[in-house]
């Protein structure tokens, strides 16, 4: 399955699996069925924005707050935008932080509040990313963050386009990431997204794109997600959030 096919595959692309892996968050206790979610952006106020995450029946799951303020720049002027995934009670599930590397890739690092692997040590970089959000998000005393994933593409711009492949490496528990890509997201002409799990070459998630207006002249980006059985829905939400132009 490649971007040059020009059309996102159907749900038969999704492969049922029984995976014994830690999840970024246990959003749903039963992962034996396809999980259906909706991720919808809200027009940002100034430089901040928000993505609402719901089930396909309209039940709130959480939200992703986006911080693109000028305070999110380091001493060298590199952008340090952050996104934090909160549950319905406002508790953090994960933090996404844009890389300071001014190389050829647009890259984010994902840090979770739960270890990805047994014996994994907390991440200093994750703690710094959470701390930089300031008072916008309340973190419990002693909250710790763990390396989870590197999400990147080959462009400097965050604007995602047809054929712009997104590659995901998973944390190895030792301060680095898997030598090979664990997930691969293909963006199609209509801005639909299909995520493949590279280890078995099977479908992990389909995200159907649309624009909605809600009685305004400003378009809201909307993705309807179908997550394959056994795949971590919270991780798929973060991958799709990378593709949203907030």
C-alpha cells in the first residue's frame, strides 16, 4: 500500500491482532473490536488551538491542547511547540514536543505518563517538555514522563500534503528509539490517512478527513478514525494529530 495509489484503502485493510504491549493510555478496556473515534480541530485563538477527541457516538474521550506561543522558543530561536493530550478530567496522558533539530525533518517526540517498557526510566526531556507548558496544564506533584515515540516526516513545514509519508519509531527504553520504523502513515490526496504497522505490514488505523463549519465561516478539520483491534487508540490519535494543521 503506497501513496501513489491515490486512494485510501477500505476497512479490510485493518488487521486484527493480539498484542501484549503497554498502551499510552487505556482509553477502552476492550480492544478486540475496531475502535471508532473522531478528532476535530477548533479554530485557534491567536497561536493556541485545541483538538477534541470523541467516540463516533459523541462521547468525550479527551482533548489535545496545542501551544505555539512565542514563549515556546529556546535561546537559539528554535520552535518548541508543545501539544498535550488530556483525558476528560484534565489529567495528562501524553505530551508532544517539537524537535529543536533544524535538519531536514519535521519531528515531534511523544512522552507518556506511563512507561512503554518494563523497567523504563523517566525522561528528563519529557519532564522539561511538560514543565514548559507552565500553568496551562496541571500536572500532579511527582508526575513523571517516559519516552514513547518519534514522529517525523521529510519536510520542514507542518503542512501535510499528498505523498508526505510520516514515520514513527518507538522508544527502546534506553534513551533511544527503534532502528527501524514501527509505524508508517500515508497521506492521500483528499488528506485521508492510513497507518500501517510495519512489523506485520498490516493496517493499524484509517482516518477519513473532512471539513466542517458549525455555522461559521471558519473550517474545522475533522478526522474519523477506525483503529484496528489490538492497536493502541491513544497512540493513533497522537499520530493523526501530527497530520492536523492546527
